[in-house]
C-alpha cells in the first residue's frame, strides 16, 4: 500500500537507478502511477519490471539522442532513438500541440519508440489546452488479420479527445481487440479466467485461459471491421512513420532480441477552425446523449473519460494497493 | 438489366430532369452506378427515388451556392448549401488533395451536406494520386450510445486508404455498426431476415426482422468501443464542421421536415512525409499479412479494397440486374 506520491517517488528512483535522465524518470513514473490511479493497473506497476529488464538488456536506451525534424509548420517527425516510450510520446503530443497552435493543425509521427502507457494521458494534455486530438500507436502481435488464424496486428488503440468546457475532458481510448492484452496479462498474473468469446488458443479454439490466449489470438471488435481498423493503425504508425510493422513490433515481455521500434502518430487541431459555436454545440451533443432512455435505469449514461476522471478524483488521495506478485516485483526493484 | 454505361446515362437524365446542374447530375449518377458495380447495391439505385423525392420537396438543393472558405494552406471549410451529398464530398476530397499537395497535409470540413454514397469512392481519388486519406461522415440515428436503448449515432463510417503501388488500392471503409443500415433496408425491400445478434427492436430485444430493426437499434461493433468510435465521428463531422449532430441528422427516407445537414471530414497527406521507403514497406506489410496461415485454407487473405476491385473489374462489362422493386421505382422515375 502506497500513496500515489510515494509510489511516484519510488518508481522515479528505480528509473534513475537504471540510468534514465531525471525528467525522463519523472515522466515515466508519472505515467505508471497515473495508470494505477485511474484504475488501469494493466498499464501500471505490473509493467515496471519489464521496462527495467529492457533497459538492463540495452533494448530501451536510457540516454537517448532524440531528434525532431520539422517538415513544415504543421508536420514534425521524431526519431526517438529507442527511448522509453513515455518520453517520446510526451514529446510527440507537445510538438503536435505547438504545431497546431501555429498553423491550426499539427501532425507528429514518432519512430523508434516503445510502449508508451495510456494514450489518454497524451490526449488529455491537448484537450486541456483546448485542442481536439487523435492519436494512434501500433503494438506487438495480438490480433489475427481477418481470414488468418495467427496474430499479427497489435491491439493498436485509437484515442480521441475533445474539449467540453467541463472539468471532465471527453477522452475516448480503445484497443481494437475485444479485450486488452494488459487485462489478459493481469488475469494470468492473478490466476483468473477470461470472459468467453474474446480470445482463441493457438489451435484456433475459443479459450478462457489467459496463458493460452497470450500464445493464441485476441479477437478484434466486429471481425473484419476491427481487423481493418487495426491494419490502418499499423500502417499509420508503422509503415508511415518508418517504424516496425506487419508483426515485427517486438513483444516487450517476451522478445529481447532487439528494441521494440514502435511508432505513434499524433494529430491535433484547433476546435473552432470551422465553427465558432463549438463549445455550445459539444455541450448540447453530450446533453442529448445523456438524456436518452437508459438500458439499465440505475446506470447513468457516461461519456468517454468520465469513469477515468471519477476514478482519478476518488483514488488520488487513497493508498494504491498492488497485487501480491506485483508488490513483490517492486520490492526486488527497490532493493537491487 | 442495364449496362453500367446505359444506367449512368439514365440516372444522369433523371437528375437533370430534377434540376441538378450537368456536372452534378453526372457525378451523382457516377457514384450510384459505382455502388452497383462494386456490389454495394445498398448505396445504388435503391436510393435514387429517395434523392429525387428530397429534391422535389426542396430538401436537397439542386442549384446550390457552395462556398469554400480557406482557413490556411492546409485547412478549408465547405458550406455545401444542402446540395446532394455526392457533389460536396467530391469537392471536399479534391480540395483536401490540393491542400495536401501544397502543404503536406490537407483537412477539409464540409457542412450542410447530405448522404454521399460510398466513402471508398472519395478515398480512391486521393490514393490514386499517391496520398494517404482518412474520411468520416456522420449519418442519421442508427446506433444506441453505450448504456442507452435508443439510437442516436449514425452508422458513422470510418474510411482509410493508402497507395500500395499495385493496381489494387488499399481502401478500408466500414460503418461502426455490426450491420450497415443500407443492408437492413435492402433486406426489408426484399422481404429477407437479418443475421442474429446485429440489431434490437424498439423494446430492446434482439430481432432478425428488418422492419423492427429499423425502428429499433443497430448494435455497434465491440459495445462501448464501437459506440465511442461512432461518437468520435459524430463530433468530428457534426459538432466540429458546424453540421447537425447528436441525433439531429435527418433520416433521408423518413424525415422530410428539413435538409439532412450532414457533415464530412477529409484528412489527406503525403505518403512519404516521414519515410522515403514507404512504397517498399507497405508492400512488405501486405505480403506479411497475406502469408499468414489461413483460417480456411481455401480462402486467400485479402486486404481491404481487393474485393471491391475484383467486383468492379468483373462487373464493369456485365449487365446490372436490379431487384424487381428497385427496377419498378426506376421505371416510374424514367417515365414521369
């Protein structure tokens, strides 16, 4: 049990011990604790050992020489030099915001990056500055392309955010698989079963066993539709930015044969480019949805980001409980 | 039975009779026949009577005064003045390509538009000129937001295309619902049932009856995931461009109380902004997917756009067969 403040300090210290620069250790700790606070423990401390292992094996570069190339006022390209993904993604969204500020729209591609945690963290930065933002990242094989029984696309999330003139930003962030890979890993760590119908084993049969699912296939949302969306993300983040793609992004937990070489793409633009009434209309939009008849009368209709916001607010002052296995991993990292 | 050439002439003539300008009648006929040729009859002649009805009732403006406002080198805004959607979308993609040519990236928002047929037609124009393109359009209520039992979002397609140095362009085009609304309409017209699990009736029960589905709810892909993607498209196309949104886009077949006021968003960019090896890498990407072990060994793995391409090639010289009901509607339009 740790306060979020203490946990952040501990993680920062661990990253510093592994050679990360001060600001890089800070942002990395920030992202990991953010995931724990909003209840996305799949992207929290359970990944810390993996990041440290990859640094030790020189697959994450703790002292990267990150280069930003400005293609135009709107467009920039970042070579992340195999840094820890948090750092390059944080730089990417900041650059995209800065480009959008100058020219109305900013697009930033990042290559040679790694797993960057939760897309919502980066989207939120743009939304809080009153911009609309879309971001994509590719990921190691998890989803089988439609028609195949072998995984190749990552869960390849699409994230989107928009300022809504409320304390609670509208932030949608979803993988293209029926279940997140992180959730399967957590289930595996805790010895729990998966829901039925979300994954296949390596023989192509439905499975609820997380271990079998990890060596098998995660099912995409909407069959060919989700498969196509995941392919789009792979092309935009892999082929387009100059990163790995087509099943070549390395699994950070299992493949230590080289850096991950993940790509990200950030697109940010001003909310009122076309219509000065944006603030009024987005409020109306959300009101209309919220007033609809509910499937379960006891459950309010929420917009994407609300659950995250309330989790953050409720949990910020609470102690963070780590599962036994994750806690033990953390102790080893603290003491070695 | 018509040849595609004859059918195009007939439809052009019908649109001219309804007051459309020559070029507008031509592009509209082109889009409708394109849908028939590639086998997407849901967007073909079965919609012609609807377009004509809306022109007669002055809900589609046959002589629009379309205005293009240039916000920056990259960004333009089109006020479509309630023209037939084909015309403004065709203008939108052309402007986005032209902006991308100048500045690397083009973004065009279209407001006061209508149903524009198949997104793939517009995406293909950009792809054939060697650009990457993304397009979105919102649509009349079809999908219930997650947690609600009433439809509000449209099927809100996301379309994406990328040049692949092959005769066959990579074009993904998918609604965010498990089944397209057009397919339900065709099933209704032909007295057929829907597959199980794709739609609810107005009481929230699963139904295979197309009539009940049309007055009920189409289910989104991946529950909250598809619902969130449809919401994103509604915000980008409705709120952001200054069009109708939040359930206010009018159903073209049923609601004659005013123009549809649909919005579209086109984002187009140069393929080699970040990496000069794009052509080589995209080829490799597709090769890797195609080489995967197949679910059904007899069925090749295809990329989005292949099926469309082969349909087009195979059907172009064939006669187009129209269902009896659609054929009869066409005869009335020819003879009145």
